[in-house]
């Protein structure tokens, strides 16, 4: 009995930890919260961008501010923010360790949001320039293999937030089922739900890390030519991957507990009656 109680308490704590971290990784990327908590997917330093590499040469005489660009941007799961980057920002191995980003404006969160570099540049100029300019996506030049990314941006972006939400919902349901199993059994259902939560979490974390790591590498590879530097957020990576790992730990203990440590069913005993 004590072993069963300890297992239930341990699984509950681990599951709650996983849910808290996955929820923070998801909600923390929304609007101003991303700027306050440094929980986002990508940070872009645009202060030294070289205009004639991104736009046709006729735009090269204009300043970045006149064209509508901010010094820095952060991109989350549902929106992005414009702003400035503090001088004490530091990084290591391509991951931000200490962010001092001051947001001046954030876009409205949207479930259909995707980071498309071309549409992002078009949006900045058409909505924020002070020169009365209007450009189209055909005017934009991207570095490296980013054009390849754009073709899958929508599908990958949807996979990130949909799987993140699924992981949280299934994790909550699995935890409730684990509690009910203490009274009425059904451990297999709990394990299946927790397995679904873990799989969804690893898909979301993997897609987010892989996609934005690729974007960051491509921009930074050509930073000398385009003047744009990007980084990932350590806070987001820690939250999403530690949350995913805890989800796996909860799954393992659920499987072990229900398969090996379950309460044995009583077996009826019969006595032979001698006539």
C-alpha cells in the first residue's frame, strides 16, 4: 500500500512538473509575455541589416528606420514583437543566455501565425515605413536555403502549436485517469494517454528546435553579407525539453507501476467436498 501511494505521489509531482513547463513554454511565447520572460522561438537583430542585399538597389539610400524596421524582433509561437535590444545581451553557442529586449509593439496572437521571412519584411515596410512605399514579396531576397523553408513553414508552424496543446491536454487527462485508477483500475488507458502526451510534446519540441535552428543557422551563415543576426532562446529550449523529459519519466513510471506493481487480484479458493 505504501509503495502504491509513493508511486502515485511521485507520478503526480512529475506529471505536474511536465505540464507546468510545457504550459510555460506555450503561453510564454504569447505577445508581451515573450518579451518579459525571454521565452520565445527566435530573436532577430536587424540593427545592422544591409538594405541593398534584402531589397532592390533603389531602396539602398533609405535608412532602416525610414523603411519601417526596428532594431530587434522576437518571434513566438503565435505572434512577434518589435523593439530594441539591450547592450548587456550575451550569447553562447548560438543560444541567448541573457536577453534585455524592450518591446515597443507586438502583433495580435493568432493560431494561424507562421514565421515567413519574406512576408515579415513585406509587412514591416508596407505597414511601418514613413516614405509611402509599397513592396511585394517578389522584391525580397533571402540568404541561403531559406526559400526552401518557406514551402514548409505553414505545416511545421501548425505542428508546433497543435502538438504543444495536445501534449498539455492529454497530460492533464492522463493525470486525472491516474487518480481514478487508484479506485477503479484502467491503467492501460492512462499509459496510452500519457504516451500520446509525450509523443505530442517531443514532436512540438523537435519541430520548434529544428525549424528555428535552421533559420538561425541560415541567417547567421550570411550575416556578413546581409547584416542580420539571429539567436534562439535558452529559456524556451529548457522549458520545452525538460517538460518533454518529465513527460517521459511520468510515462515510464506509469507503465512500470501498472504492469509490475499493481495490486494482485484475489484468487478464490475452493475446498473439495467429500461425499
